[in-house]
C-alpha cells in the first residue's frame, strides 16, 4: 500500500483528521505552477499551515490518540514535501525545454556580415611580388613619375632618335625641341627603370632593390593597352653578380607567382640598357604547357624582360663595370594579374566596377 | 618578318623539322611568333577572272563583278577598292574553307538585295600575307578556275618572326640563314651571281657624285640597257608574296627580291629620266619639293638627304623613290642604286616625314657597307635574266673613305665571370667562328667582326653572342650570395601599407584611376582661379581620351568611378584610392608629386546584412573612417575644424589639420559638383595628403599599463549653444579630466522638447580609474564636479538632470 492510500485510509478512521488531510492532498494536486506549489507548501507545511495546526491542537485530543495522530501528521508532512518537490522539479524541467524551444534559431539563414573591403587586385599582386623580393633580401625604392629624359632614356643607353623618344610614343611635359631629344626634357616615365639610375647615382653597391610604380605610354587604349600601367622594376648590383644569378632569382619569383611546378625559360632579346638581355617565359599554368587559349597555343607565357646591366649604364652613374656587375628586370603588373586570373581586358583594372573588385 | 622555308633552303641545308627550327630560332633571339603552314585546310578557293564590273543597285560602295570561275559565270558582290575588270582574283566558292578566318565553311549570301555566289578574299584571309586592304590579285598567267593552292604552290612553311632592333642583318633571308647555319652547324651557300657584262662600259652612260660623304659614305651603281619591263616569273612572285611583298614588275620585283634576300635596299631609276644621266647625293635645299612614289608632295628641310639628278631631287635617300624617275612599262635603261646611308640621318628623315618603308627600316638600323657591290651585281644579273636587258660593263662605286673593320678584344675568362658558366676557350672560339668572325687566338682573343654585324662593338656584345649560341638554357641557375644590408620595408613604407590595410579592413574598396584629368574637371569642382589645385602640370602631347593635365586631386577620378558603378546599378559605394597628385614645380625643376588618399561614400551602409541594418551613410560615417585611419597610423593630434571647401556643401565640410599643416578636407559633396559629374545622390568625400600624416605618426609609441583596479563609469549630458563646436566640449572634458579620467566618448546628440530652443544636448560617457587603488565615490565626484564647473565657465553649459545646479549658479 502506498503512502497516499495509507494516509487516506488513516484519515477516514480519524474524522478529526479527515478534512485536513483531504484538503491538503487536493491542494497538492491542484498546484500546476511553481507559484501554486509555493502556495501549497505554505498552506500545508508553513508556520501557520495545516500540519502545524494538527500539532498545535494535539493537546486537545485524548492522550491515547495522540501518538497515532502525530504519526499521521508526520506522514502527511513527508508526503507533501516529497510530492511538491517532485512536482516543482518536473515543472522546472519542462520550463527549460520550452525556453530552449523558444530560443532555437534557423541556423541555415545567412549570417550578418560587416561590409568587407578589398585592396585593388593590382595592389595585391604588387604586394605579392615585392614580398617575394623582400624575402630574398631586397628593399624598396621609388622615384618620380614625371621624370627627366636623362633618367628615362639617356642614362639608360637609349639611342637618339629611338622611336620611344618621340612625341608619338611618350607623354612629354616639357620638350625643348619637337624633333630632338634633350636630357632636360621632362616626360612621364615610360618604365620604372629610371629608378635604377637614380639609386645607383646616390648609393654604392651592394644594391638589391625593387621599385614598383606607375609608368605611362602614349598608346591608343584597347583590351591590351592603357596609357597608364604599373611595373615592378628590380635590380641587383654587387661584386661577382652573373647571369646565373639573374636566372636563379627570376626562376624563384616565377615559381612563387605561378606555382612551384612551373618550368621557366630565358629567350635572348634586346633592350638598350641590358646585355645580354632576355625575355622570361613560364610554362602555361592552365594547360601545363600543352597549348590553350591563354597561352595562344604556345604553351608558354611571357612574363617579363631582363638582362645584365649594360656597362654603358654603369659608366653613366660612375661605377666601374670591371668591379661591379648587376642584373635588372621589369615586369608589368597588369600582365601578371591577367595571366594569373585569366583576365582578358586590361581596362577592367581601371574601370573599377565594384563587382570586379570584389572578386579578389 | 616572314621567312619562307622553301626560300631559306637556297642558302642553308635544313635537316630539322620546321617546329624544331622555329624553337632553335626563338631560343637564340629571333623570336618565331607563328609557324604558318600555307594552304593548310584551305579549300574551295579558285582563280576567278573578272569579265565585267557593274554598279550595285542598292549600295554606292559595293559593286557586282561577273566572274568566270573556269566552268561558269558567277555574280560576286564586292566592296574592295582594287576590283578591276579583266583582272584575276582569289575567289572563294560556296562551301569553301578559309582556316585563317574561321573553321566554318563559307555560304553564299545576299548582300543588300543581291545574291553573291561566292566571295573574293584578301591575302590575309588566304593566309598568304598580312594584307587586308583589298582582295588578292593574281598575275595575268594564272590559269582560270584552278585551285588557289596549286596556282600559288601553297605548300610552303612560313615563319613569322620578330627581329630585335639591334639585328638589321637578320632582316634578310641570308641573315636568318646565317643564324640557322651557326645553330645547326650546316654550311652556308651564298646566292648565285654570274653577271655577264655584255653592255657598253658604265662610264659614259651614268655618273655618280656624293656631295656629303658623312651621310652617304658609299654609293654603288649598275646599269642595265634594253630591259623589257614585264611581270616577273611566278617563282619570284610567289617568294615575294610569301615574304609579304606585292609583285609589281620584273625590275622593281628584283630590287625587292634582293632586299629581302641580302638585306641591302636597292632602288631602280629609269636612267633616261635622270637629267644628264647623273646621280647627285646631296642634302636638300630648304623648302625643296619632291613627289614621292606614293603620290604625296613633300617639302624638305636642309637636313634631309636626297638623291638628285643635275636639276632636281629624284628620291628621298634610303626612304622612298620619286615619281619622276620611276620605272614604268616604257623604261628600257635602268640604273640600280645600292648605297650605304648613315643610319641616324635616315631615321631622322623618315620620322620627320612620317614614312617608314622596307628600305628605311633597314638603313636606320645599319646595313652592311661592304655589301653594296654584291647586291648591285646580284640585282643586275637577275634583271638581265628576267628582262632580257644587257648589263653595262663595270660598276660605279663611290666610297671615298672606306669604313675600317671592327676588331674587339675578348677575355675568355670574362665570358664565364659574366655568365656564370665554364665555357672552355676553344668552345668560345668555335662559337665566334661559326658567326663568321676572324680570331687571333692569344690569351686575349682579338676578334674581327664581319661588316654586316653592325651591333658588335664591345666585349659585352661578343659575350652576348656566346651566350646566345651556347644557349641561355645551359647557364646554371644560382642565387646571389648576399642580399642587401637594407633589406625589408622602411617604417614609412610599412605605414603606407597600413593606409590600404586600414581602409580596406573598414569595408572600403580600393580603386585605381587615371593620373590624368581635364582642366574642366576643376571647374566642375568649383575650384577658384588661383587655387593651389590649379598649379597644373600640362602635357605637351595628350591623348584625347585621357585628359590634358596631370591630376592635382583624385576627386574627379573617384566621381567617374562612382558614376560608372551607379550607371551599372551599383549604388551603395564605399571607395578609396591612394595615389599621386602632381603640381607644377619651380622653373627648371620637376613637377612636385604628392601622395594622397581619398575616400568616397554614397548610398546605404550595412547592406551585407538583413533585418533592418541598412541606413543611408552620413558625414559621421566618413569621419569615423578617417578617425580609424588616424588611429592605424598612430597620429595623435588630428584636428577637424569647420571648413569651407568650395566643392563641399556649405556647413558640411571639415578641414583636417595635423600640427601646423592642413592635410585635407572631408564633407558632403556640393550638389552642383555632383551634377557636373553626372551623378545623383549624396556623396561624402575626403581627400587627405598622406605625407604630413605619415610624418606625424608616432608608430613607436609606448604601451599603457592595464589598470588592476575597477573603473567608475559616469554619464553626463551637457546642454550648450547650438553654434558651439561640439568637439570643444569633448576636448574640454578631456583636458580638465584630471589624472583619473581614462576615456571620454560622445554617445548622443539630442535636440528635443526638453532642450531649450537654440541649444543642443551632448551626452558623454566618462570612465575614471586609478592605477594604484580603487577610487572612492567621493574622489570621482570631485573629479566630475571640476569638469562640470569648467564646462559652465567655458561654455555657460547646463548639465541635464541637475536642475538644482541652475539654482546654485543663478
């Protein structure tokens, strides 16, 4: 027989208890919230509660009944305590469940993102290239974009009447005579190589320098030409620098930029300010050299021009070509970016459509 | 240059497959851009004979040709300028394949209401040359209806190669043959010359005088008498076509043929049209006129070299012949000119007059001064063979000051020092011998350079030759032993990177715009006359599409980017650019270049989210970006003061200053400026000079220890006059805050019913703490009272929520 049945049975036999016990059990049964449970606890077990009432009036019942009534009252107290505790525990559990349910999220909805900016793709490529050189022990130098003919052409061993030294191909800011080259002509530099001359003029070797910057050519604008473009120039001048160093350095750079499994080749070419000169090709990363649209079926991508610094350039800056040798190279940043990302139109870089910028 | 493999084989034995040969040439400096297999995939193109040309009923520029294709007459609609009755052209029949155009088959088409039963094709479409100016014309003998591949014997391989400017000798079949011989070790065959001089002696039939031997060091002439001008034989026409030249007649074709073969430009004069049969090489008289072969009248200056007879110029020396002495069908006696001109003189003339020809492009780079006799002889022999004329006995060879051969000392060890190789001396000697150099073999090699190698003057030039023929790919790769002592970025360079780091991290897109702008951009920006922004750097020769001055401000560039994006439907913009602006320098100095950073905001903010985060950007968003940039650059004292930049809307512009310098401005763009740049909406723009910001950076600042004791946070709301600059309130709190004040932050600006008219309420959150102990309520109260007292004194401020204060102070 369980406690509750026993209580009911005992209470029936003791009419003076029956009412109190029934009332108490009903109060327990009725309480469905934590508040009601607390109310029931006070009403039954509190200082002025029903169980206390029983004990308070114990002196008024016959002495032989007192042990039995005391036992029933204690039984009722223990029962009510346990029952209310159980109920309140149950209630708390289901409350937390409901709460959790209320706070559950649709975790599949998109996150709220802070607007993210981007560095321009060209900035990213410049940083990539310069960081490779910095890890090889180079530093960065810059020079003016509005430059003297002397630094842009003359001291770089460019012959008089060279086609690039004309009003047709180069932007001039000041030209002394329209048909004649003068070292004091002021122009927009056509490459970043003048920095070579400026640095060599003002410092002594060893020199390990990269110089990123804008350059300008008076070209009709189309998918592969803009009047303004970005170059990274680099050069090393030291005792004992030879063409193997040029090859090794640029192989490292080409593979860092296009992948460690790339092949790199050096083809003879001509520039007025280097000799021997070379064009550097990297095996096409799209077709692995088999030939595709990017490499126009050749399997190779031309990425930069380079060479050993011409002794005449050393003469201009007062270095002894017998003591010092060096190499120099220049690469077009747009071209590197176009090849890396398969971009077909150079104008995209300068249109600055946000949908383009956001992709990188 | 286009090199025909079939022709090349006349001068050197070729045992390697054509793609291997192309690779060899490319890897030794003659870059082969394309290998063209002639006639490959070309189908359905025949020789068509134009019987009649009629006008097109519906188009002025089109005509209708009635064409015999060998079996039937076809109507062909054609717009080419060189379409003529009686001539023969390459005709593509319906179903033809032209691989140079596309891999699809051709169909007949109706053009302006007339059905064209086929189409004439250009040389470029056939793939036999680069010509797109007209349709491909065939000689008179070409058999009508025959497949074009047969008619032109299109089974050759053409190398389209790029010759570097230092190698004029390679602008000829012989030059390329020499390279091939050196690379493959095969023997070189010189062209055949078996001239038999059956004519009268040349002396008495022609005279040559050089007035200026500095500009024309050598002039060799030959004379042919009794020539019959006609078409060249097909084999010569074919070779000329393969090389990209247009056959004209047997005399002119021979000059072009020998030019292509030997690299020596030649000119043929009608001897009987030369006054007193005399050639005078002289500088032009100032203002002298000549009509060149292209029919243009040209006025000369006194530095242009001309070939003249006794009375008038008959050719622009080395550039183009004159119309007066041109070889025509009536010509019988021919004088062949084979000269050597000074390169810069030719370059100057061709540049001044804007004419570049096969001849001038060779002369200007330097031809072989010892090759004039051979070329004249070769041409004379070919002309007599092809035209039936006789060669006059002997030649005229005016060469008053023979140019001495070049001899260069070469140190074999220097080769290896510079290349990083271990090439043995005898290998060096071998390579040089293959390139036709004569060598005196001592410790230092004495190398005598052949006269056609005009590019070889110094030891380094020979070292390059050795590297080229040895092979760049055999040079072992290495890295230099040392880097520089200065390796790495400077502090300034790292700070510069922080600008782009900070702004892109704050959600801005970096853009790159042109360094050019137009003067009218400054008018659009309402820049007053005399403003610094009008110290312009002007281009002498701008391009129409870029603008005529260098930018002094980045704002126009940014507004153009905004306009472009808005037109494409992208309206929420947060952009920045970092770049140079240019101001006119002092006389005799270079322009002044300054780094600038600009920001543009427009449209809504927070559109990456959802659930109501979006709102229009405003001035304070822009200022917050600048303040964060300031923090990234560790600039302590950046001041914002009400400004009046004309491009900004009045009352919305702040000038930014650091120390003594104004570094720029920010604010809301004046609506008139927005209109002038064709953009609608509110634009918030900042332009700051970077150098003063970087200079003011305290990048090495010391760290502040963290407080171990709890801080006390208090809010106060200060009511001041509407006109008072809010920053002065914050500054005052900060200045008078005492040692315990840690931070002051504005959290509200309020106008409303509780605030008297003409006043505003600024609410600040203050934080007090001590590094030594927990502050008592009393201590904080004292601090706060002092702050409040100063605010009352300085600004007559009232403190909200302290009505009792009013009583006390009045």
